[in-house]
């Protein structure tokens, strides 16, 4: 579950990198929530540890669901890939590094 260059290019082409940049505060808050909740039971976190909880949050986030619907992005992998992108983007900030 790592953000590869191919995934990053596909995310860019689908407009999801732009979505992250457009409303960074929203996605940062969701990442922080997932990080804190995961950290409650895993003390030495790695980025992929946070992704699963963030996916669950994205699956019910109206902002993300609406974006996917408007772009006709129906594949389920977009949730995982966008979560990976968010965690990758904010990891240094989240982990205090």
C-alpha cells in the first residue's frame, strides 16, 4: 500500500491532487483524526498504519463522494489511493518530524 509514481500520475490525471491542494485544511484534519485514532493503539506508527482508518473516513465523506460522482470515478481504489496521497502529503506534519 504505497503511493507509487504511477498512482500519483493517475491521481493527478483524475483531479485528486488538485482536490487535495484546493482544500488542504479539510484533508489535513481528516488525516490528523485518523493519525490520532490509530496512534491510540499503535505507538510506533508507519504511514500505512494510518491509511486504513482514513479510507473508512473517506468512504463516508460527502465532499469526497461528491467529487468522485461528478468525475464518474466509480472504482473503489480511489479511496485507498487518495488516502495514501493524503498521508504521504501530510506525514511529516502528522508524525512531528
